[in-house]
């Protein structure tokens, strides 16, 4: 086997050029909207956290941004903690809660489907993170259609 002559990577080394940006930094025009929908289960993959971070970024780019939690997506909006609400049982345990709270504190709106919340996952509205607006299941499609009528950017993600 040939000898490795390159020094091993060390903490703090850059492995990629993270400063080069290929595309312009797009900002929202006044009044532009964005909707990010979640149909994914909390902790079952990275897409829930990635979508919250995308929503935060859209909000910071000037889009009037909303998040829609429906189906298993409502599990991202449920208050968490162990042994008590708000207590982090392990690092990252409250990442969904904390990022949704940050998003709402920066003006973002979060909606959660009442049907999924109760019928699918057995939670009442009181289980939601404060600030999340529970909506009728018939409002799920209408929220999407209202954003479509406003020519909003819509990011839909489904996972099973």
C-alpha cells in the first residue's frame, strides 16, 4: 500500500471553500411571501430541522414567511422536555422547539393542523409551543392556495 504523505486534517482546518458564493444573494421584494410546509416526523430525519432553518433564512431575506405543520409535521410543534417541559434531556433534544421559537420571535408565523394534532397524535392544542396557531384541517389547503394566489415561494417537503 502506498504511503500517505499528506498531513492529517486537524480541528479548525477548512475542508471546503465555504466563502465562495456562486449565486447572488436574493432578497425579497416588498410584500413577497414564502410558505414552508412540513409533512415529516420529528427526529426521524434532518428535513424538519433543515426546513425550519430554511424558513428562518427566508424570513431574514425579507419574505413574509409562514410554516405549516400538518400530518406528522405537527410533531415538530409539540412542547418537549424531560423530565419537565423545557428541560433538555440530551444535546439537540429541543432543537425543533428552540428554532421554531426563534423563527416566531423574528416575525415568522407557524400553523399546525388540529386534525393531525388530535386524531393522529393524541395531543390537544395546549401541547403546542406557545405562539403556534392551530388551524382547522380544511384550512391546510386554503393556506397553501392563499400563498399560491399571492405568488409566494412555497417549499413543500414530504417524508414517510
